[in-house]
């Protein structure tokens, strides 16, 4: 297949096509060997591709950047979903911003107390492609009836809400392009207003190794709005460096009280009580970055 049919980020080598994600500032690259291109389209927002990789199965690629893979995407989806849902004593209404691969929303409905999940994704093409080509992530068959898909800008959607949600999950892509506003103070202020009085939010806050300025900014901003803010980590091989951060912010005094007992880990592959207990215990370099040491 010719290069123009693959698009941004793909490189032809002697042994075939590779997809490259680079952190130029650090002279670091992550590479996936591509077996085949299963789907590619240009939506109103971005280039959407599904590739079959040599070792990570199928992968969702947006504008040349891998978003999730069959091999390890469940780690991210479990960690961004189960931690806040288990932290809340009775989550009933949930809002997910982004998450077009449908992996997070699939985890959210594992909690019986959840009555409604609004999944707000700006690009319906991502959802359609993920449901067709990534059933191991998005799920098979018709979506759970508690899920409501909302195809619009997440920042605009949140502005209209007040005291409506128990849990807010910001499952955004990197802070570039349309996703940039999802890392800014006005958006977090709107999320705070959209939460109930005991509400909890979580966002992915990038790599503490390659994007420390994003993590520190997110945490610093949330601390001006919420009384309780905690960062936790997970190991996700697909993402640059393998270590990824999430930041939890709560209106409740101590959302981690009782979190292990409320965790629904009967059908998980990564999250369990030991992981929940340990993921908030940060290594010294992250503590130093966050000013905790």
C-alpha cells in the first residue's frame, strides 16, 4: 500500500510499514509494526484509522497517534473508570467526556447503582469505527440501555449543566487541537458546577516523564476548585514511557475511604483491591514533581 494511503506518522522500512509516535524533545520514539490498514477515513475533525499491528492487535489511530490497542487498552479504561466509581458511595449519574472507543463507558455500566451514563464525544465517526472494528474494547451487540450517546463538543455540553452528575470522567486525547480546552481552568470550573455536592471527577493527566508540565498544571488548577485532589498512576505499555497519570478531584472530604470494598473487580483484567491501594502511592520523583516531598 502506498504511503499516502497510510497517512501521518507512518514510515516505510525494509521489513514493512511502521507507525511512529515521537517525543522529539527527549529524542524518544515508540513504534508499532503495521500488518494491515483495516479502515481509514477523514471526519470533520480528524483522520480516523484502524490498523492491525504485529504484536498489539487492532489499534485505534487518530491523526497518526495511537489511542488504544486490543493488547493493553483495557488497562487505561479500567483505571480511568473504576477508581472514581468505586470512590463514590452511590454513583447514579455519570458523564464521560470523550472516550470514543467506548471502553470507559463499557466499564462504567458494570456498577449496578449507575442509572445513566452520558457519553459526550465530539466525533461520531470514532464511536462508529470503534464499535465496528474493536468489539473487544467497545463491546459487542447493542449498547447498554443506560448509555446515552451525545455527539457534541464536551466543553459546550458541560457549560449547560449544574449539580447533575455524581461522577465525571474526562477521557480526552492529548491537549492539542479540540482537546486542549479540556485541560484548562474554565472547563474544570464547569465540571465542578456540573457535579453534585458530593461529586467526584477524574481526568487523564498525561505522562509524568514526558509531560510533567501538563500533570502539574492539571493538579494545581484542580486544587483551586476541589478540597481533595489525588494523582494516581498505571502502567500502560502503548503510551510513551509506559507510565501514565490520572488525577482524581472530589467535593467529598476523603473519597478513598471504603473504595476497596466498593470496587467491582469481578470482571476486570487489571484493577483489583491491591492495585487500588497501591496506585495512589507515588514514587519519589512524582512526589517531587507535585511538591509533596
